[in-house]
C-alpha cells in the first residue's frame, strides 16, 4: 500500500512538473513509443497497475530525453544507453540500488581508517594494469534490486586474492555476508547497504563459504547454519592512503575494494566516465581491477553485463567519484 501511494504522489508531482514544462509530452514521437515498447519487452517489465505503468512510462521518457541530450554533446568522453534502470527516477535509483547506510563524513572515514595503523603507501608500479583477462575474476554478476554492493565488492576482492595466492578461482557467497554479518553484530544493513570493511571483518572472524552452497537470492534472509560448510578465512586487510600513486600500487598487486559516489552512473554504457557529482557522497562499493596509462581506473561493477563495458567502467583519473577515499586491500 505504502509503495502504491508513493507512486501515485510521485506521479502527480511528475505530471504537474510536465504540465509546467509542457514540452516533454509534445516532444514524444512514434519512435520514442517504439523504443519504450521494445525496451519494456526486453526487460520484461510487469506493473502493479495502470498508475504505476503510466508513471514508469513518464520516467522512461524523461530519461530518454536525457540520453538524447547527452548524445548531442560532442565533447562527452563517455556514452549512455537504455538499461535496467531506465524507468527509475534519479532519486529512486539512489534509494533502491545504492547504499542508504554508508553516508559517513570524511572525518568519520578517517577515524575508522586510523585504528588500522599507518595507511599503506606506494611501492613501484607499472604504467598500466588490467586484471580483466588474468583468470582472477569471475563472470560479472547482478546484485538486482538490493543495495548489496558491499557484499559483492568484498566477495569479489576475496575471490581475486584467493586466486592470486592459490591459482584456484572460487566463487564466494555474497548472500552469507548479507544474511549473517548483521546477526553477528557487524554494522551492516542487508539490502540497505554496508561499508565493505564490516564484511571483511566478518569474513576474517567467521569465514566465507562458497556461493554454490549459499547462493544469492537478492534479498536478506535468515542466516543459514554454515557450520558444516567449508570456509575461507582471510586474515587481514588494510586501508590504502588516499593518493593515486598509492592506490595504483595496490591495484598492481591485485583487485582492490573501493567506494564511490555512483549517483550519476545509471545509464553509463562506455568510454571514460567523468560525470561524477561535484558534491561527493560515497554510496556504492565496487572493485578497482586496473588503470590505464592516463591513470583512468578500470572498475568492476555488479549491475550485469548489460551495463557499461560488459559490466565494467573506465573512470576518469581526475573526475573520479571519490574512488580514492575509502580503499581496502586484502593483505593475507
Ligand atoms: C549449526 O549446526 C551444527 C551442526 O549440525 C550444530 O552443532 C550447531 O549448534 C548449529 N548452530 C546453530 C546456531 O544452530
Ligand atoms: C552437519 O553434518 C552432520 C554430520 O554429517 C549432520 O548430522 C548435521 O545434520 C549437519 N548439520 C547441518 C546444519 O547441516
Ligand atoms: C602521493 O604520494 C606520492 C609519494 O608517495 C607523492 O609524491 C605525491 O605528491 C602524492 N600525491 C598526492 C596527490 O598527494
């Protein structure tokens, strides 16, 4: 009920906004409608009722206009396209897909990093690194409509670390982290989000099982008894000094966990992304798997292969969405 009434209110707000502007409705073409129908069937959208369908359609057309505006910008270094988020409003994308519980001030982040001792500093590193074809990464996953990015970030980094150590690529369980870390007393909130260090601390203390024995379902469930399952126990991690040299040095040793402001990422489809918010609010955990000779970062996301460059993003060295702020490397 709550959801439906929210949609109705949002619909009313959007319609009045559209009536004020009038031009969106006038600009709609047959080709836009065809685009919508094609998109809708390829993403198999099902709606609660007609109100929701109308609302979603309006949001879709608004987003489509934004894509068209971006396409006209000949100076853009990245491309955008329709994808699974195309009928989400900007606010809704932030609420449903990104983390609600990880907004902390820079001072809080710094305080948290201090007990881990000196931040890890640079060693020599190559001019470019790309772990994508090294065998250290599982296929791209899709977190679905759950703010579980930190669980994916943590499991993915542990998979790569384990691979680089043992040459065996396992798939660890995001669902275990999602279900069990909160119950074990860590500061995590299931599908509402978490900081990735809480999941690393959980894995160090309780071990992480394999995805095949504790598969991802995309919502929080009761923590399953894992006492009979084989577990991997990582031993330690460290925060990296928030400096591009130090972060690149860490990436050169293996994929690392990073946190970004992904508020503007929903429709990214390729190229060097430099459309970050100017006021950074960290809200998404991803994995840095490389950097190019210009210092742009190669980012592994968990929004399926239909997003970005087959699930990856190249993120600008300078307009980098806060990627250097909270960086974690597994050490042992
Ligand atoms: C989990 O299962 C084991 C073995 O069957 C049992 O000894 C243990 O008490 C169970 N733990 C919980 C929390 O239920
Ligand atoms: C764990 O294994 C034991 C022995 O095989 C079995 O009796 C027990 O039921 C199992 N517990 C769980 C929680 O699967
Ligand atoms: C990063 O650290 C290196 C040495 O470790 C230093 O030369 C460089 O100035 C630092 N960069 C920034 C932006 O602080």
